[in-house]
């Protein structure tokens, strides 16, 4: 048996998949993913590896974001590229790929895209349908 994920690692997984920080009380189906991760050495190792890759990407994204979309800084005037910084977008795309991989690994749908910058938008946890309607998270 691998050591269980720490509370901080569980929170990172939850946030990567766009779930609220209080996932334990709000979404028991999502919480069950941690039981599956902690029961398998291979799944645990892959989860920790993905979290390390996400941490490295977050560092690169933070440094790239400081100049994202800026073409010229001159005398207080800022000139922007048309659609932003290609490197910034590529790093966010890599993070979306890792979120998708984590989603597949956990068997849990991505609730919100954390790379969009839009914040919390989706209130469904994609659990079993109740009376023909998706179950709400809250």
C-alpha cells in the first residue's frame, strides 16, 4: 500500500479538476477517487507525478503571465499583441491536458476549467441522474 495522499495533495487534485475546496462534504463521489488512488501504488505514483508536472507548469505560467500579450512597453504606454502570448497559451493547454489525464485517472469528470480564468461556473458533479436530470453538487 502506498502512503495516502496528503490533504494538500488531495486539494491540488480537486482544484486541478475544478472542484470546490470542500469536496469531502459536497461531493462524495469525487472523494471516492482518493480511496482508489490510495489503494494502488501505480495510480498513486501517477497521481503524484501529474501533481509535480502541474506544479512545474504553474511556475512557468506565473512567470510567463507577467508579460503575456505585451509587445512593447514604452514611456508608460503598453502595446499588446492581438491574441496574447503564444507561450502562455501553450502552457495552459499543457495544464488542460494534465487535468484531462487526472480526470481519466480518477474516473471523475472535470467540473470547471481552471485554465480559463473564469472561476466557478458549473454546479453539476456528473453523478448518476436523479429523475432524469443531472444531480446538483450543492
